[in-house]
C-alpha cells in the first residue's frame, strides 16, 4: 500500500475536523485539549476512512490524540505512519483444518 504525503494527510485531517465542527483557517495550531470522547472517535474514524480511500492504511485510536501538542504534529504522525503499513492478513476462515476464503458480507 502506498504511503501518503503530508498534503494528503493534512487534507484528510482537515476534512475529518469538519465532521466535528466548522473550522476556518489553518488548523495546524489547533489542539485536542477540550475534546470529548465522542469527538475523538468521530475524528479518528473519519481519518481512517479518508486514508483508506487514498489507498493506504493506518492504525489510530482516540487515546493517541493526547500525545500531540497540536494538529500539525498529528498530521506529521499520520504521514509517517502511513508510510510503514503492513500488508493486511488474508481473510481466511479455518474449519476442520481446511483454509478457505471468508465469505463476503
């Protein structure tokens, strides 16, 4: 899976912020200090979806937002972590010792 560049990471983060509230201007200095769990969850889900649509993957959770001073640092994190994605495990279902593809749901 291809890594994403910083402008793509910033685009995903900015779009995801707009799902929570109407932000204007440059978001890089915005912080996560007063966010509730609901806002963090919606934000993280939106970022993961956006990055997935760009053909990459990243593992995120709400607690990690507390590790960043501002959105700019988080954008850099998203960019760097998307560059080191692992191939997803195959969707296999094991039954009676035989491996077969998991049915499409």
